[in-house]
C-alpha cells in the first residue's frame, strides 16, 4: 500500500487527480498507513447505505482514497448485486480522476483476476525472494492465459541494489519467455530503505523521506509510466476498462444464480 500511495503522490508535478480504492475488504489498512480515519468504507457503498462519493477521503498531496474497512465481525462476500452496484457507482468517477488505483489483498482471487484482465497493461511487482518470484510467475501465467495480448513490465521491490533488482528480473523474464512466450520488460528496482519507518510513522515515505533512494526511484517510475502513456484520454481508458469489466463479469457471475 505504501507503494500505491507513492506512485500516486509522485505524479503530483503533473497536477493529476488520483484515487486509491482499497478492495481488501474487511482487512484494509489504507487508513492506518495514511494516518487518516475514515467514517465510511466500501461495504457501506456496496450494501446501498451510501453513495460512493461519501466514502471518498481526501489524503495528503491531493491523493484521495476509499477505505476497505477492517474489524468486521464476519467475512464479507461479494455477490451479483454487489458487483452490479460497484460498477454502477465506480462509473461516476469517469470525469473526476486521472488515475484510479485498485488495491486487492494478497493472492489473486477470481474477483481480482477479472479486474486485472480488464486493464490495458500489467506491471508485475515482486521482490528478490524465491517465494515471491514463484508467486509472481504464477500470477503471470494466470493473467497470460486469460488474455495473451496483455503486455507485461516488471518492478523489483525491496532490492538491496539495482544489480540485485536486474538479476531478479532477468531470471523471471527468462522463465516467462521460455515457458509462456511473454516478453517481460524491465522498469526499475526499488530499494527497501525508508519503508518500515514510513509504516511505523503512518506517513508515506515520499513525504517522510523525500530524498531517500526509494522516493527518487518512485518519482522516476511514475514519470516513466506517464510518459509511456502518451496522450491517452483518461476518460476513454476508463470507459474501456469498465466495458471490459462488465463483459468479464457476465460469465463468472451469471452462471451461478443464488
């Protein structure tokens, strides 16, 4: 989640409007990491109690967020009605934000996979740890099987050096190319420094330690990403995303009426 804020906050020079939606429902932690409490969360909106606008909280550096909530007494399960309402409500943001970032919990659930398959490109984020690399490769296989046309890029997080980051990427890229025929492009490595202090302080590291290596690397990553987008219309991209997402939900959700 720190990386999500950093990616959002580091594009402030471009005066873009950003929103983070925490979809780790019931286990969300964006409020704690931002150090800002939220009186509404995503479940309030999904159960028809409130409009999605009432769940939006303004954070530092013009980055807004919607909490996933935590401390629920029981597990919240998405059903067809929740999905339909979410898509209807999130569509209201079409002309309000330049970047909307969805954050899911650990792993790749059916719901998360449908969101991923609706995007136009994938940035695979992993660490040099063998277990993390194995998980990243598994995710790549699942996504590639669902949409073979999606391009992949790679960011190595928590690296001790750029050298370690590139070595990790190369091992992963070689396997992806050999077994999946996927060209996994290099983006950057992010150092591990300042992250733990940032979490403890409940303040994003771009604000707490703006001159740290990871802060400089994150700004460079954000600028590189924006430059690569060219002059794409945010509204057109979001409309396409919602259209793809609605199509993909028909099959998994429509066949299991309850």
